[in-house]
């Protein structure tokens, strides 16, 4: 037998992963991560959590069924020491409730000089942060659409709601923008927070129009925080 015939076949060249395959796996990983976050957020939204959340003036107005809707939409955000849950400038389309560990909120201020100075506030479990922005984030869109749908109606209730939420919309646009004003980073060793998206809050308000007037009143009194 010749050496040529006895030699093994050359190894096949290793196939490279295509860009489409990489994109597919990135999407699959993101979907898995989101599914896990939603499941863990649902589990973290316990009866104790709901009672703590109800200490906020707005959430105290919600029924048990409405709280269950928020529970279904919640996600659990987890960060190791130094990692950020939110960064300054991120779109403020959700609120966070710290459930474990400590979260450091780092602000920039010019209170005592023209240069930026950093101030840090420690957020402990059950601290609710970003509620006002989350509650108002989608209201101006809901108000615009509902105003178009109610056009031509002459009832007193509709007129009161339209006038009241025109004021809410104006105040919302007067805010610098719907962005996080601070960076939220986990203190050692880690921290967890339940995230409630503003779209879930907006859906509840849309389903119960009287909440719109109450939100406007709470905001006028400075109680949305």
C-alpha cells in the first residue's frame, strides 16, 4: 500500500459563522434574558411588594386587579457592584423599586459653583425612584389620542377631563425631557430592583379615565415624586 493511499483525508476547513447566524443568536439570547427578567419580576412582585408600592400616592389608588396588571408587566433588574441599573440620560420610560442591596444615585449639581459637582444618594430596599416620569411619560400621547376620539362630545365629564389633562400635558412638556437625571449603580456586593414600565401604567390610566384627573391633582400638589 502506498503512503499516498494510506494518508488520512485533509481536514475540512472550519465553517465561519455568518452575520445572519450571529444576529439570530443575539436575538435569541436577548429574548431569553427578557423572558427570565419578566419571570423574576413577576415572582418578586409579592403581596409585601404590592403593599409597599401602595405607599406611593398614585399606586394607592389602584385596585388589586390593576396591581396584577403591573405585576405581569414587571421585570427584575440585577446589577453587580459598580454596574448601572440606569444611566443618566436614559429614557425615563419606567420606574424602579429597590428590593435588595443598595443603589447609589449619582447626580451632577452646580449648586455651589459653576463647575459640575457630584452628589450621591443611597437608595435602600422599597425605595421607589422615577415614579413621576414613568407615570407621565405616555400620558401626553394618551391625552392626544383620547382627545381626538372624544372630539365632538359635549358632556361635562369629558370637558373636565380634557381641560385637566391639557394642564398635565403642558407640565410634562415643560420638564427638561423624559430622561433619567442620575446614574443608578449598585453598591457592593450587588442590588436588585423591580422595573415597572410606563406603558403598563398608561394602559391602566386609559382604562380608568378618572385616574387621569387624580394624576393631574397629585402632580399639581407635588406628590407624584
